[in-house]
C-alpha cells in the first residue's frame, strides 16, 4: 500500500461522493476533497466519509480545485498524489494501476487512458469529441497521448511540485500535459476503466462545452 494522497475535486456531488470517498478510504488512501463552492451537502458527505475537506467559497472550476488539493497534499508530505474524479466514473482499483509505474521509478507521471486495453463503451459523440481533443493536444503540446481529458493521473512528489495550474476550469487537462512536456517529466499511460452511468452522462461535458474548453486553453496559452 502506498502512502499516496488522492485529490478529489467536487462540485455538487453529494449524491455519489460518499461512495467514492468510502471506496478510497477503505483502501487505506489519504483523501482530500476540494469542495468547489457547492450549494449541496458535498462537504458534509466528504467529511463523514473520512476525507480531509477544503472548500472554495465560490465555484472556480476543476483546475482550480485540483491546484488547491495538490498544494494541500504537498504540505502534508504526500510522497505521491493521484487525481480522481468525484462523479463515480472511476474505479478505485485503478489507483494501484496508476501508482505501480511511479513506485517502480519508471515515470514521474502516469496518465489513465480509456482508449488502451479493452477500451470502454464511450458514447459516440463523446468519443468523437475526445478524439479531436487528443489530436489538438498532440499538435499543441507535443505530448503523445491517447486520452487527453481523463481525470485519473498519478504524480511523484517532484512532478506534483512542478505543477502550477492557472487555467481554473476544464482546460487544465491540456495545461497539465503542457507542463509535463515543458518540465521534461517522464510519463506513461496505463489502461483504466471509465463507467458511464446515467448520472455521469448528465453531469458530463457537452459538445458546446468542449468548444469552450478549447477556447479557454488557447486563450490561456496566449496570455501565459
């Protein structure tokens, strides 16, 4: 068992967050949930589940929540940090898969990919959007990845310390890859499972939102 900390950004996820946190805590992981300005009982549910809880007074976006959680885990001495979505799409078992290359010293960063291995039953429109995002990211950052917007990632302490996320919302996923390349951090991808439930589909990003993410990313790079 690793002493890794799991960073879980959450916004109005009280309906499913308890199960997510319970699964991680029962595996012995230290969990920090960053409540990104929720109007429901997200913070209370996370705390009841045994997580450390941080809260943004206003909703800033997943990128900002991740930066807050990573910074907190580093102050607590985390030797490794894993990011994990709060909507129930990710499998707790995949945390160990992500950490294995990090613990073996093979990579500074390990990225989860739903397109490796057996793959997943990805909704057709979502698959097209994700594929376009991969092509764009490969061109923009030079990172040869198969899945750009997957919330499952593992970092060594050194790698996590190099991250400085300025893109508060969903464009942070591409920003992370930019910073991995810029800091010359070694990385690899591993196959992970993504469960598309009715709940997660409702909460997921629309095609229009994907265009906003692209615009945020381009603007963020131009202003950097």
